[in-house]
C-alpha cells in the first residue's frame, strides 16, 4: 500500500505510460500489470475492482483515523476512479460492543462501566417479536413460507425463524431493492415470501414494489416494521410515507393491525392471498398485551372496517394501535364513534358512506403523513359532504425525541386525541339549540323584473364557529326553494360558498320563478348530505306579495314570516 501510494511510484508510472508506443502494446502492458496486481490483492477482494479498471488501494485500518486521512491525501489528486479499502471493527474501543456487535447495534440503556444492559419490565411483546413468532407458526404448517430480510434479522424479529428454518431464511444484506425482487422471484416459483423491511427503507425499493411485484400481480407479503414514529433514531428512520407512497399502486393491499392478534390475523390472511403485494405496517415497540400465542388465526374479509363504538356527532376513523388510543379518548363521550379501518386499501366505502350519513364530522388518526394518507383517502371520499380533520404527521419532518414525546407532539396519544375531540364537539354547531346560526337582515327585498326573475339580497352571520380553522372539508351553502302552482318544491338556486365566507356576509341571489310561485325559503348553513337538500343551519321564509303579477316592473318588499333552525 505504501509503495502504490508513493508519489515517486505514481510519477514513474505516469512517465513510463506516456513513453509507451502504440495502443496495442499499451493494452498488453496494462493487462499484464492488472493481472499481476490482481494476484497480489486477490485475498482482499481487490482483484474485482482492478479487473473493472478501478485502481484499488488497501486494505488499511479504518479505525486508525491518521492512517485513513494520510491515504486519502495521497490518492485525492490521482486521475481516474479509485477505491480505498478500509477495514473497521464495529464497536471498536468498547469490549462489550466488540464481543457482540449485533446486539450492541441498538443496545438501549446500559451501564457504561460494566456493560450490563438495562431492560425495563413490560407486559406485552414487541411487534417485531410477534411477527417472528407468528412467522414460525405459519412456517410449521406451510412449507411454502420463506422469510427475507435486508440485513435486519435481529431488528425485525427473524433470528428465531433463521434458527428453526435456515434453508427458508434469506438475509440479502443491506439491499432492499434486491430483497423485493428476490421475493418476487420466489413468489413466481410458488413460494410464500414474507419480506420484512423497515418502513422508511422501503422507499429504496419503490420501483421494485411497483414493477416486480404489483405489475406482475405476484403475492408477496411486505411487512413494514417501524411504521410511524420511531423515537431517538429520528427523521431518517420514521416510517411516515408508506401509506401515501403505496396507496396509489394498483392491486396493492395496505393494512395496519391494531394489536397482536390483529397482526396474526393479517399475516394469516396475507398467506392465503394470491395476487399482488400485501403490505402490513406496524410500529416499533410494545404491542397492546392481547393474547395471541396458541390462538387460532382467522382469514379476515379484505377491505372491511369495524365499528368499535357508536356515536352521533364525531366519528373517529383510525388505523393501527391508534384505534385503542381513540377508544381511550372517546370513553365517556357519547357523541363520539370509533371505527377501526385496519384496511387502508382497499377502503371500506360502504362503512364510510354510513358514517357520512350519520355523523357531522370525522377525525382521522394515523401514524403517517396526512397528505396522501388515511386523511387524504377520507377527504377524497368526503368531497365536502362532511367535515374532516386529521391527526398525523404534518407537512414537516418529525424532530428527534422519544416515541412518547413524538406522539404527544402530533396529538396521537389518548390525551391529544381527546383534546381534539373536545375541541371539535365544542365548535360543532348545536342546531337544536339554534345558538350558532342567525340571520341579521331585517327583511329580504324581492325585486321582480320582466321574465319572472327574482333578486333577493340579505345578510347572514354565525357567531360560535370558524369552520376553516377546525375542519378540513366543509362547505357553506345557500339553497333557495319555493313551491310552484302544482305544489312541487323547486330548487332554482344552490350556491356552495366554500371557505371564503366569514361572519356577516352579504348575499345577492338571482333566479327565475314560475307563474303561481309561493312559499319562498332561503336555507343557509353547512351541507351534510349529497344533493344539497339537507343542511345544518338556519332557514328563512319570505312571501313577496303579488310576486309574479309584479313581473314587468316595480318592486315589492317581502317581510319575514317564519324563521327556524333546521333539525
């Protein structure tokens, strides 16, 4: 190494190279030199790089900083691509870490003097251990089950599987892309691959998941460990983007178990699924303490939600363990319903339509980014028909903290969910009491001109609610109604005012009326049902004298004859 790094050797080499005659002779000498050098460095693997035309230097002690810096100084000004081979010892300088580098990759709390690791008592298994245990159970009963990991056997709980089924366990190294494509090949051969990847690192295999699995319709089970916030590892390891990333992929199933038994059932269901990627995402850390060992799993109906608690005003749509946090938050709140949407895709549209028809607002709770996640799915389905608010990761990277601190910051713990529910319930207009919506105009003015066109101007206000600060999908509407000569209700005008409308807003409407029209109403409030016929808010009735006979000139003033709150 010292010889090949020396300036004298490299100057002489360049001088001799430039003096060599034709290209054919140069190529012969170059092959001979590479062959000789490859033989010298073969035991270190340098011959591979030399055969590719890359200059190889090493190996050197990577833990010797001075040696590394000196080598880099020597080769930085050389021409062409260069490889510096550094060999390091993981945990160098700490005896316990050197003796067991795998365990000490993430040791948790420990005594720095004695090297004793301190584990806190817990009443539940970690999700990664549940995965490993269930995978072994499935493998015992089905010889097609195989396990794949990109160098994270310990972190994802597959060491037990590797010991019991060594011929069916594949650690492909830190290569998530290959892990997915390799799994696709195994699935194409009739096996049942369970490919376990940390959620954040599945991003590296996005192309392979689409082209090699989804596009081919191959049944690969993708288990995304560390979904959601992960604590002190920080933004590089948070699994925040998988739902948004894969929700748009055709034929892809995305599920988030609420506890240990739910994870077991999903893995069993995925084993019997025969087409396309089946993503199961679950968080780092302890599960809920639900018994699962020795319990017979069941095949779940794919894409079906579960009502955990009924309510009347606000429905919580949650996935993963946050179903339990939502249940804790909703305890004692009769107006709050809780729904377990373990299957994020396919989305249970039937369940959501029932929710939209039965509640005034929805709160989504997820351990992922709001944009494109479960919140995005619900907003797309709601399309302004029902108010929606979301708890999850905002459009920013989550800062470093403990998992508990990060969940509290995002409002994902029981206290944060409860606080949001109390806020939503407090700001929902109570239509039965009529305390929120009022009309401040003394009397609408009806100006009838030729052609039977009516113009109505009025002012309306609402005092106790600011919708665009509380909800994300809600629209203010004005609906005009009158009764024609045949007794039919006519709706000539339906205006969606969106979010721009604020307190004390003036409105002017123009609409045609037919001969014999009477019983004019203006409905003002928040659209709740499809078609615009059902609103939350106030209505006002006016009855302009000689409404149609006045057409052709003149003006008439209509007095308010009725005002009521819609049920």
